[in-house]
C-alpha cells in the first residue's frame, strides 16, 4: 500500500507517533541512516538522509531541500523556467512511512520515498510523485478505475576496475545464455536474497541481449508503489553490485550501436477488482474501455516520448528492429509494436492480462512516465476513442504509403523532435500542470543542447554512468 493523502505540516494524523516508534525500532535493529529519495525531472534519483532519531521530525515538519533540482540536468548543470531554477526558496521532503524499507544490501541503512511540499504546506507543483498520486486518484473519482503497474528493469553489469568512464562487461556469453548466468550467479543470488528481504516479489531475472546485460521483472502494485519499487530495486542492484566489485549502468545506451536498457511499463485498468483487459467482448478479451484506454495511449505516443525517453541517449536505443517499439502501433505479443497487448496464458488472463508500453527507458522519471501514460489513456477512455487495427510482425517492413494507410508512424528520432511533439500536446501538458510541464520542456531542451555536436559514441559516454 501507498499513503494516498498529501503530507501536511505537523504530520498526518497519527504519523508523528508512528514515526517515533519506527525510528526507535530501526535504531535497535542497527539502522544508522534513512535515505529520503525522490526522482528529478531529468530522471536522476536525488537523496538526503537522516538518522532514525530524526524520522519523527521528518514526518512532522519535513526535511529541507532546494527546488532548484527540478531543473537540474543529468550532468548537474541547471536550466531555468519562469518559476524554477533559481537559488531561492525551500521545499520540505516528507517520507512515506508505508514504503519505508530496511536496505538488505546496505547494512545500517533504510530507505523511503518522499513527497515534496512547500514551506506554506501546499504540495509542490513540480513533485512528480504527487502528480502520479493525484492522477490515479482522479481516475478513481471520475471513472471508478484503479490500476496495477510494474516497471521492467534492464541494466548492464561492468567491472568496477575498468578505466574511468569506460564500460567493460563483467561477464561474457550470448543473450539469455547460461554462460552469463553462471559467471554472475553469486551476484544474482545475492540480489534475489536482498530483494526478498525487502519484500520485493520477483517474477524472473535473466541475462538479456546486450553485453553484460540483465533484466529483472517484479510484481505489480498500484502505480505510485510501482514507481517507488522501481527506484528501490535500482538502489538495491547498485548496492549488491558494489559489494561484488561490479558497477552497473541503467543508461538507455551503454555502448553506441548496441541494444540499450529499457524500462518497459506494464499497466492494467481495473474496476471493482475486475481486470478490464480480460473477459471483455473486444479484441483479445479487452473490454471497450480497455480498448479506448489503449487507443488514448497510442494517440499520444509521439508526445509521450519526451517523458518516457527523455535523454539524448534514449534515441540511440529507439532504433527499428531492436524490440524498442519505435512505431505507433499495437499488437498481441508483438515485441516490435510500441504497445504490446499481453493476454496471458489460457486460464490466467484475469491475473496477467495487461498493456506493455515499450518506448520507455530508465532515464525516465517513473512517476512522470506512469502518470502521463495514465493521463493519455484516460483521455482516450473519456472520448471513447476507437482502437485502430492491429499490426503483426515488424512495422519497419511497411513502405511510406502502407504505413500512412495503417496509421503507423515513426516515433521521434531525436530529443528535439520529441520536445516539439510534447509542447504541442495539450492533454499531457494540462495533466502535468504548467510548472511541471515547463520543467519537462526546459530540462529536455537543456539535455539536447548539452549533447549537441557529439557523435553516437560521445552521447553514450556522456550518459553512461548518469543513470
């Protein structure tokens, strides 16, 4: 579960007392510090830490942090909007006690996601976690919908002993091969143990396509908790790797010319506990509402890429015929389509049917990505948008005329193209609100300017260890 109410100065009812008890318990268990984490507009996880004795104060009055990080770039340079990017002001970080977790791979530490609130007690309009929570709440209030979501996590494992800035794969072996699993079996076993100790249910972990690459799939939760879990799992992977003399990269493109790291989103709409992606009269068992939700996401995919593929390195990954989903198309279990309809095994559809959004990587802020996908889907649902025809096989095979007739369009091929699509999209900008939408635009434009003049290898190197 995730705390659904906004934090308030003085603490939510009963929380200061609860925090005092939790802090005392953590101290008795040997915890010396609590990581308070959030993700900025550029997709970087920023943290402050407090000792357990200060947890009550953090829950009651928050922990100070500048709002300037809303317009930080991945290299820590700063851009500005009309209201963000100055050295003025302060925000308060309020930890969510329902998500507080003792870190199994970092002895002496615990972790909690935070919401950011102004000193006046008003939710910060640039807080992506608050944005996602409110988007989900609006879906419940207006449409009676809830969601289950999960974020796939791919990463490349390198040797920490490699020359500074370089990536040397920590294990050889072919894609999905046993050679790589055996070579890093101790690392993988410790990772599974740490995730289990932290209450993260793992569906599977396996070697992936690229050099030294692995993927972990975790159980679905409500969208806010799923985004929290994505941040926590990456924190855990980094920590376990460090204990094994390894270094990991979640960057969209670790090496130019190679398959990159994805962060595919899985999402299902539900009402009254029923999965709307199964048992309906539409295609592959979808209900009419699920089809319209999918159609809404499909319609906004070009603009969504500014949120889901936010780095110049993202566009090294978004290449045709690499299962990255770079065309506006959908299909049942079609891994080249941007939207993959997952029906699940016969007899298990109610539990497993969902929508996979593929043009997403781990440079994306997961709260922004999930919130914008939900907003796009709700717009389609509200309009009763019809779902166009399914695409099978690789959409790259279509010529221009056939593609246009089928509504198959290439997604933006660069970050500036994605920004232009985003700026023209009222639905996403209105969902985010002016402060957060302008921050997305400014940060993306700043990243594009920072990478200007770099070749593909230079772009990959610039962002290799940022994520």
